[in-house]
C-alpha cells in the first residue's frame, strides 16, 4: 500500500479521542446552547434599552460596549455552529 504507516503518536491521539468520546466530552449539550443564546440576546436587549431609553452619554457608551460584547459572544455561537459542534456529535 502507498499509504504511510500510522505513527505511535497518531494512534495515541486516536485512543485519547475515543476515551473522551466515551466520557461524553464530545456530546452536545443543547441546554448549554439554549442558555448561551438567551444570555447573548439578553446582552443585546440591555444594550438597546440603554440606547433608546436613556439620554445619558455614559449610558450610550455602556450600550456600545454591550453591543460589542453581544457581537463577540454571538460570533462564538456562530463559530461553534460552523464546526457543527452546536448541532451534532463532534
């Protein structure tokens, strides 16, 4: 066969992956993602409330910070969905 031999290191990582799989480390926790998305949208709604319900410059700056935090956290969820780790077994 033209395929290269599997190294001992690769075999060790495969065994480790199988062990982690048996322990459930790669299984999706739907409740984690539901809670995460709810918290992320909570940040968004707080940002919008500060923006539209106040006239304070400081509150508007806090709104901007929260909006940035919202996008950063939402990108985390999107990143995980891109890997399908939010929807399926790894």
